[in-house]
């Protein structure tokens, strides 16, 4: 039986396109001792993957030309050589890759661990979204780095995206006032539906700096930055004293990924505000995964958090899903159902 795979054809210089990957057919793999074989049901595409297809040094090993594209997925176990896994179990792993069948090693540590999915808690694809890496990113980034206090003003860029929609709702649970920034009125209407207090359309605002100042008259206490670029600069001009800035992503700079990010020199503003800026790599916090997912599951069950998914159908459309997510065309968590 064949195993269709998307392999990396080239390292893009600038924006990726569909020619970045090639669809091939390989033999379906066979699990070895202590391994399982899954038939992939869902694949996740995420902004961090842009770093994995760059030849530049990054915080994790990149995908080499000719290798299967890296990515998280969910699938049904169809063969098992592991005593804790049986045929029919649902598995989630960061190491599935863009392929229809995958051999996984459940006992690997950290982010390479294979997680058993309980469909009784949430639909299986939730483990790729709010009940998985995405949820952990929002939870840790906001509560451990952003540390919102009741009455704080929290600004979230890419507010309707997979991470942003969760950050805003968790901030409301912490008693903060939340301002969302996104690029369409439809996306911002969704943000207000789930509790955001104010929203800014960065594409139609004449002056983003002034728009943020108007929405945040007492300054920005916490900025959860999913975009980088001009939005980042505009928010930094509006920081309150002792503000906390969480650098989670830089999707606004995807087309210039391997170039220096040159913008506002914020050092004088940081002195005046005594603000803290910290980068977030969620894999550093994987030991907190179980804690985060337990709280997220409880919040979701109580109705305190809601999420939106953007699903494309068919394995052939995985590159398309990635590209539309990177272009900001997705509405909610971008997934592919095989």
C-alpha cells in the first residue's frame, strides 16, 4: 500500500509557494519494536513551520530538501508493537509529518511524546488546537510571561487566530480588559463575540499607533505579539509602566523570514516604561502541558472559552492550507482533514 507524502523541494527565499513541496508516493511503513503505525486523519499547519523550511539556524532542526515536511497530526492506530497502544486508539504527535501513514514511537520524551486522545473530552482535532500545542502556547505565554492582573489592558495581535483567540479569553478570565488586533471586520466581530472589549482593524486604521492609544488610554500592560512588524512597533509606542511583552510569532514578516527585522528602536521607551520583552518557544514549557490542558479542558467544558476552526478537506490541500494561514486568510485554527 502506498503512502503519499509532501516532501520539501526547496528552501524558500522569501514567501513559500506550492512549489516549495512535492507530492510523492512511498511504501507504507511498518512499525518496529515499541512503535505504532497510524493512518493520519488530521494535520495541523502552524506559523512555526516557516522556520523549519528555512536553511538558517533556528531553535529546532529544520527540514532538509527531500525530507517529509514536519508537522503535528492525529490518526488512528492500525498496527501496534507497543503494550500500551491497541488498534483503534487515537494518537496525536508532533512527529506525524505531512503524510497519510506514520510510524510513531510513543515512549520518546518531551514534545516527541505520542499522546493518547480521548474523544470523550473533545473532538480528536482539538488536540492540534486549543487542547494541544496551541492551547499550551496561549496558556504559558499569557499567564507565565504576560502575567495579567485584574484591570490590566492586554493587547493581542492576530487576535482571531489559533493562539490569539485563546489568549484573549484567558485574559478575560484573569480579569483583564482585552483589545484585539486583526485584519478584517468579520474576524474582529468574532473576537467581540468571545469577550474582547475592543478591536482594531490594522488594515483600515489610518494610524495604528493612534488607534491603539485611543483603545488603551492608560497604556498597554501586556502585549501578546503574534505578528511582529508595524503592529509590534505601534504597540510598543503605547506601553504602560512595567508592561510585559510576549514575543510569540512574527507572521507579518513571513515573506522576509531570513532577513533582519528592522523597525522601531524601542530602547528609550523601554527605559521609561521599565517594560520587559521575552520571547516564547512553547517547547521549553512542555513539562507544563498536562497542567495547561487540564485547565483548558475545564474552561471549555464550562463554556468559558470558545474556539473557531478553519478546515480544508483533502491531503492534496496541505500546502494550500499552510500558505493561506501564512497569508492571514484563515479564520481560526487552520486544519486539514484527510
